[in-house]
């Protein structure tokens, strides 16, 4: 048996697994790597010291056996022998010595010179400085007197004085040679001693390095010893902790050998299976705890694993199986089976957990979930059926009420009829909301994606809700959207439904405030952000997460004064999800709310974006079809209202590119073309229309512009335009120019129609033009144009300083915006402001930053005067409506 207290080794291996064990071994090898490097460095240092010591010994031996002293003695003796020759010659000449003594001294000197010239020890000395010349002089002396020395005595006796004299003269040369040799060999001795000293220093440094390295190695060994002690303590503590965990574990731990005999068995196993430890140890695990219906499979699996290594349960994580208690009860368990090595061979460790309670709870939860799903399905089906069944009679009732002639009723019954109609409409909206929720929750809401003009959709929402907002004293404002939003791709009806819910909700909880609708595509059409901002009561932080729930109204007191089921935001959230976007809110109590919607509106890349169908007009008087091309929204709205008021069918385009796209698909009687537009201007659009042919190749084109110089009129004619209409547009001018171009009575050269008189543009406000606007436009439209003009002009005045100093691109943008605002100001009859804006446009085009700086103060003063005058003139209209 393997006692529980001896299982720490396999416990650690089972817990870590082969990968972690291998990882620990790799880390151990990496930790031993510095020891290997230290050993290598030590060996290299020892080898270096040995080499240096051998070199030091060789140099010491060379110094010990140096022949420098002998060679210096030889050099010194050469001078002595020459002096002895000189003395011998002098003494022989006086008769004191014999000629044989002279010959002996000469032979000794000869041998000294021979030693100097022939010995390899003096070879280096003979090559330095003037030594070769001195040696030649000495050898010349030796060669000169050699015949006399070897000749007859009479000749030598007669030459003795000369020999002594020549020996005296050569002796100086020999002395210099000796001194040079002494100096040369002294330098060699110094060099050898220096080399020896350097070698000794190197040996010392290497020895010090070796000592330091040995000290570091000793420190490392000390730290490793302490670390090993710490690891031993940690391992001991871990082993004790694991033993405690296993002995007190709520999970059964059963250890068996390859034959299936139980080697160990903890307390939890005794409690779970009902066998005590003595009964379990040594028993066959299959007979003890494996149910009858699993026993054969268990044995086959163990046999297969022992023979083929095919593990289907071992090391496969947690597996749900059945186990058997001592009383024969079968119950579910989670089993995790692993194998490990022990001194006695391979063992198998099984961790088993009784999950009977969990299985029962899961079954109960599943039954409860099924009941809840069935109930929700029945509720959804009931809501859908009731919505359909209620909407049918409601539509019939509302249709019948529309047929009732309220003019035949007295005032009291007319009021009753209005109440019934409005109540029926409210009830129909509630029914439609419930039906939409049913469809969205059932996943049956279908999208009809197409290309559409988001800017026009936002304008329609503003027009639709303006009266509702005004009834509560609110101003409804549309911030000018990015021109790129004129062509987007998505489901316009579902988007309209979300925005109407958000705007309606903002109106409902705002009194005498401001509601702003914005659209931003700074991140591209892949994520267009739409924001509805109000100055209403706001939402408390704890209620923000609840407002998107169904049938929730946050403020019951406020809610009583407003109708609603609390479904609008829930439907909007579901629709935003269906559209692939997200909906959220930011709010503070008393500071209003900002509801934001981010939704992808980019067209698909694989195919061109389809055009949205043109909206049908409710009024179709017998007149002509007109395409109004205008990038300025105020001018576009006024122009369309004036044309439709006169009975024409009007299609609008906000850019030259959009105009060409429309002209390629539909025939028009007249095209009213704005000249200055971003991108493709009116002249280029007219040229392209005439050049490419098509169904509108001969359609008359009327240029609309704020001013036209003579050279510009020639350019309009060259581009194929038949007439020029000067802004601001008036009904009389429109009638006149349409009469000319439709009857073919237009002049050969386009002449400006509706050109302002000189005095028209000096007054702050052209009241006559403003009166005409009052007559031609509905009060609500005029009020909307006024608010829009105030917003855009204020924004332009604030942006002008940054644009003026924004470089070439900034000034180009300033010129385009000044031109656009001049058209809007002309439409509102602000003559003085028009002149100032046109001057700003020209100076921006010229790049004159100093003049633009001076214009900022003029613009601020002129705009303040114009705004006050407009407000004073239009306030009576607003008060009446």
C-alpha cells in the first residue's frame, strides 16, 4: 500500500501534469546555467594563469643565463687588447720587448674583432646606428697591419712606430663601439625586466580576478543553499497542506494501482461511498464503487489503456458518471482521473464529487425554465393576436370617423368628435407598439434597406414634430448635418421610428425649452451617431438603466400629464439592435438628457447603393416638373415652397452630383441650378448635362445665384443655361423666368431677373421682401426658416476667426460658407448683411488675413443689428401662431 502521507510526489505530478513538470525541469536547467558559465570562466582563468606562469619562468631563465655581461666584457676587452698592442709596439721599438710579443697582442686583438663580427650574439649590435662604419674602420686597421705581422722581422721592426700610432687612433673607435654595445645590451636588459614585470602584473590581476570569482561563486553557492533550504521547507509545508486538504476534502480521493486495487482512500470517500478505510484498502475498485452497468466497460477501458495506451477518461478533465454506494444506491458523480508514478509502479488517482443535489436542482430549474418559456410564448402570441384583432376594428372606426362631416355638427359635437378621433389614434399607436414588441421579440421584424437621404429624413421629423413641440413652448432645432449624410444606406422607416420616439419623448418631458437633433459621421458612415438633446427634467442615475424596460415611466407625477405606455424606448432599443447599432442616454436631473443612437449606414461595397424612391406629392396641380438644385437648406426650402405654392411638381437636389443622378433617371421641364456649390458647381453640372445627352439634354436650365457679373453671364450662356435668377427668390421672379424659358422667349444671352435695386442692399432688412415672404410662406415654415437662419449665422460668426487663420483650406472653407450664408441672408431680406458676407467671401478667396480680421468686428456688429431687426419684425407672426 501507499500511505496517504507519502503521496506528495504523485500529488504534485498529478496536479502539475507532464507539461508543467517539464517546464519546471527547464527552469531548473536555466537556473543552473550561470553555474556552468562560472565554471567555464574559472577554467579559462586557470589556463591563462598557467600560461603566464610558464612564460614568466622562461623569461626568468633567460635573465639568469643572459650573455649580456659576457658580451659587454668582450667589447671592453677589445679596447684593452688594442691598448696592449699599442704598448707592445712601443716597447718593442725601444727594445724592451720582442717582436713576438707584438705579434701575440695583434693575434689576440684580431680574435676579439673576429668574435665581434662573426658571433650571432653581436649580429643585432652590428646593425644599429654607425656601428657598421666603425667595424669597417677596425677591420681596415686589422687588414692593413696583417701583412706586417705575418712578414719579416725587419719590416715589422721598421713599422712599429706607425703601428703604435694607428693603434692609438683606432682605439677611440673601439671605445665608442664598446660604449654603444654596453648601452644596447643595457636596453635589452631593461626590456626583459619590463616584460617580466608586466607578466607578473597580469598574473596578479588574474589571481585577484580568480579570488573575486571564487568569492562570487561561494556567495552564489550560499544563496543556492539557502534557496534549496527554503524550497525544502516550502515543499514540506506544501506536502503537509496537501495531506491536510486531501484528508479533509469534501471530494472523495481514491488511489489504485494498475490492477485496480485501492491503495489509498480518504475520509470523504468513506462518507460518500459508505465503506470505511479498512474495507476499501486492497479491494478491487470496480467491485467496490463502480455500478454494475459500468463495471464491464470500466474493465475493458483499463485493459485497453494498459495495452494500447488509449485513454478515454484518464487525463480528460471532469467526466460525469454514475457511482455506487455500499447500500447499492447509484448516484451521479463528477470524476477526474489522472495517473502518476510511484516507487511501486504506475498508480491512478480518482477525484470524485457527489453531485446528486446539483442534478436535482438543474432538473428543477430546467422544468421552471420550460414553464416560463411556455408562458412567455403564450403571452407573446396573445399580445400578437390581440394586437391584430384590435387594430382591425380600430382602423375601421378611425376610417369611419374621418368620413363624418364635422361641419354639419355644432361646436360641442365637433369637440366630442375630435376627442374620439384623437383617442382612437392614441389607442392605435399603443396597439402598434405592442405589435412591434411582439415582432421584435419573436425575431420576425424584417428590414427593408435601401439608399436614402438622411438629411431629408431629419428635416421631415423636425417638420412633423414642430407643432407638437410648440404646443409645449419648446423650440425644435436641427443642427446642420454633414453633406455626406445625403446618401446613406439602411432602413429609413425603422430609423424614422426610433428618432420619432426619441424626439417625442424629449418633447413630452420638456416645457418651454429647446430640443436639438444632431447627426454626426466623424467616424464614417460605418458608425453614424444621431443625438436628441433636450433641456427637460432629466433622469436620475438610478433610473437610467430602467427607462429602456417595457411599461416603465420614471416620473409618475409628470407622467400623468402625458400619455404613453412606456413602450417607446423599449421598442427603440430593440430596433437599434436589429439595425446593428446601439442606443444609450446621458442625463442629469434638472439638466436635460442626451439620447444617442449609433447605427451603421454605409452602403455595401459589393454593389452600388440603390436610390431611395422619391416621395410622392399629395398635391399635383397641372403645371410643370421642376428640379431645384440648391445646397443651401434655407434657399432650398423657400424655393420648393414657392414653386409648390404655384402648383409645380418639385424635386430637390443638394449637390451637383445628386442633380446629375436625378436628371439621368427622370425627365423635367425646367432645372433651376444653383451656381456656387461644393464639389461640382452649377456651371459644370450644366456642361455635363448638355455633353452627355439623355432625356434632359435639351431641358432649359435657369441659373440661380446671389450676384452675377457680365463675364459670369457669358460663362452661364456657354454652359448651356437659358436664364439667370438673382437671389433672393420671389414668386414674381420665378413666374417670369419660367414663362420665358417654357415659352421659348428667353433672350439669346441670359439676363439677370430680379436683380436688386441699389437701395435694396443698404437697409438692414428689406421689409418689402420680408412681407412677401410672409404672404407666400406658411407661418410655421417662416418661423422654422428664421430659427434655422439664426442658428447657422451664429455658428458662422463663431467659426470665422478659426477659419480665417486656418491656412489655405480654412480660407477656402470660409469663402464657401460666406457665400452660402449670403444666400440665406438674401432670402431673409438682410441686405446689409448680404453685402458684408460677399465682401468676406472675396477677401477669403484673395487670402487677405488682415482684412478678414478687420471684418470680424464688422460682422459681429452687423449680425447683432440684423438679428434684433429680424426678431422684432417676425415676433408678431410667432405670437399669432
